């Protein structure tokens, strides 16, 4: 039997777990003498086997089997067969043969599917019936997550039964205490990856050959999302949102081989920049943030290469809506901006904006509770800001161009106010429209010394043109810029960009995964052949599936599509 990469798998394992090199010394010596025959069950003093620890979909149970010969509970596993191409294939086969559990997702922090998350060396007692002497098993152990908890197959000759054992009970079993610690660490490190792999399996039953062009906030929650896209197809361009770039994350993406295009919003409107991005004959899907690609030059240059656009902001939704209405747009656009799942993120983004605005103001010796706070725009994020302010004992003033929203704000306990009065009276103004809530022409109307915070980029929320309106900038600290004019002065927080990005990645906690999961689902619908022009949303069934997977990975409960708990 061929060695199937044992040496490489062991080397990668020891590079990750360098402290285990001494424990592996006996195996290393055996392997150095000869890798030939190390998989054969007759090879002495020992040979390689493969096994799998299987977690339930909510990470709360571990699958164990009752072994007849050994008379105890162990993980499913066994010897490598001649038909197994890799060790992980052997582990998957053994799990399936011994328990009937299939459709497993590999859980691993180490790049490379053939690399185990644990290697155990244990002694197997002599077996007179099989004429086998006592020997060692160099057991390459893999960690998997089940996508469901169905019935087990009837026991085979070596197995009495199979059982789901609570992880906490498993942790107390003497023979599993050490591995339980590794499993718990692996769950923490790989929860996001398993979440995306679960969605990929559902929304991409077939392989794809698609290029992805991705506009993205370069923050800590993005790399694992891009890894999901890379498993699905080819990430051919990543375009950072310039207002939210974490340099460490950007370098991480470069090292991982992602092609980074430092294009601004204006560049995307120009044909020669578009030609640099869409330079492959494979089909493209664009994942947009804020309507970067909502322009006619796109279909002039890219033509039929693009099979669809996925957009995730209200501001972007409105831009695509406008270009479709006035210019026509030959592509399918999927948007998650008005999804019931995104409402969770919008609400929490509002909380985050409120929190970080207060954090900055306290550094300037100002307490929002004793200030006049106002919100321009009572949409989804604006309502989240209002909720945060109410929790701090602050009753905000509200202006929105939509009188229906003003009524809702009034009902919620806010103070409706005219735009001019709000600008001239507020000490702290939250701008939450994503559509030029304050322009440079409004600067003279602002109360002297007021602070302005935004929920999105300065390009979207303001039309600053600072120098042309007689205002000069003075940097107070890394978060505050003083704008000084002849009649007044005021302060911009985070240079007019989203306040919640002063700490990279702090947007909505794990709830950002709901939106990213929707983006993956939208890509799946486009990849499966959806081709109707206009703006579209996912179905209720899709939303329910994403929510169920999210709950199983982050909410400690597994829910089937029928709503029953596994």
C-alpha cells in the first residue's frame, strides 16, 4: 500500500503542535527507517490507523461506539484500506461504516485536509482469534461535525452500539480528558468555518467555476468569509473600503494570496479600471458594499461575463434601484439590505455606534447623558442608536425626511424636530441616512462645539468639500478632527467615517455571520442559474435555513427545517 502522505501530514502536525515532538519520537524513528508498509496491519511494532471524533451539529455531543473486543467506548476508526486515497478519507469511511453517519464537515485549524488535529499512540493487546501479537497504533485522529443526528446503522461485527455522549460527560472520562481540551479549543477556533461550510454544502450541491469580485471592509470578521468564497470559486479581486482598513488584516489577506485592488469608488466608474478586474473568461459574481458597481460602465466593459450582483447595504440597494430605473441594468441583483436577518445586525450596529461615540466623547470630557443628542435618519441603524441612547437615560431628538418614520420615532419616545432646529441646537449629532445627511453647505448652521458621528463612510454620509467652504482642519487626536470656520467650529469623529470602526471588526458580534451567510446564499442562487433582471431577495425558506444553522453554531441549539430541535 502507498504511504498516502503520512510524512507530510506528520510534519505539518508537529509544526503546529511543536510541544508533542518528544511524544512522537518513537513514531518518528519508525517512519524515518521506512514509510513503506507503515499502513499494513501486520507491520510491527506498529502501524498507522485513522479515526474520527464526530461532534453533533450544536457542538454539544460526541459520537462514540462500544467496541466488542476492547469492551469500552471509543471513537469510530480503524485500519486504512487500499482504496483510501488519504488518511482523512480512511477516517470518514470508518465513521460511515461503523455508525452510518455521513455528510460530515471537517473541523480543523490547520491548513490541509489530510492533517489530523491529534495523533495518539496507544497499545493494542494481543488477539489470539486473529493471530495478532500486541502492537502499537499510530492513530491519526480527525475532528468532524455532523449536519444532523439521524439513526445509526445496525451494528457491525466489531461494534456493539453507537452513542451520542454529552461533551461535558466526555470531558470527565479518563481516557478522553486530554483530547476533550483539544476539541473544545478546536470548536472555539473553527466555529465560523464550520458555519460557512454547512451553508456551502446546502447552497452549493455542485462544484462551480466562478470568479468573485469583492468590495469589503478589511476587518477581522472578513478573512473567514473570503475563505468560504475561495472554497466555492476563485476570489479574483478584493477591493477594500478605504474608510475601514485594518492594516494587520490587509497584510494577512495579501499573505494568503488574495489579489488586492486599491481602487476607490471613483475608480470603479472608469472603464480602464474595470478592465483590470474583469480580465477572465469565466463568469463573475460581484459582491458589493454601498453600490460601488452601480453604473453603466460595468456592463459596457464586463458584458455577459457577469452573472449577477450581490449587495448588502440600504445605500447600495437605492443606488442599484436608481440605475435600474433610469438606465436599465442587465444583471440580476440580490440584496440583503432589507432582509429580516440583517435587521439584527443593523440594530447592533446602532448600539455599537452609540457606544463608541460615547467612548470618544468621554475622552474629551463630555458626558452624552448631559448633552443634547440628535439622530438624522430613523431607519434601521438610527433606531438602534436611539435604543442605545434610551438605555443611557438619553431622549434623542429625531429628524427624518420620511414623516412616517418621524411618527414612529415619536411613538418610540424620541422628540421630533425640524432639520434646521436639530442642526443648530444639538451637542451630539448621529448621522444615519447613508445619503448626504449633512453637506458642507450645512456647516455654518451647526451649533458651535457640536460633535458629529457617522454610521457609514464620509463619502456616503457627507459631501464635505471642506476646503472649498472656508473650513480648515485641526487634528485633536486620532479620533477627533476639529473643523474651524469663520462663524463656528465643530468636531468630526473618526474623520467622518463610521464610528464603530475605530475598533476594527466591532460591528455586530457573531450576528455579522447572519448577513455573510445570506451573501453566500445569494451567490448560490445566482450560481444555480437564476437570471431575472431587477433586485431580488432570498426566500423565507432560505432565511429560515440560515437562521437554523446560525442557532446551531452560535446559539447552542440545533433546529431542523421543520423547526424541531435535534
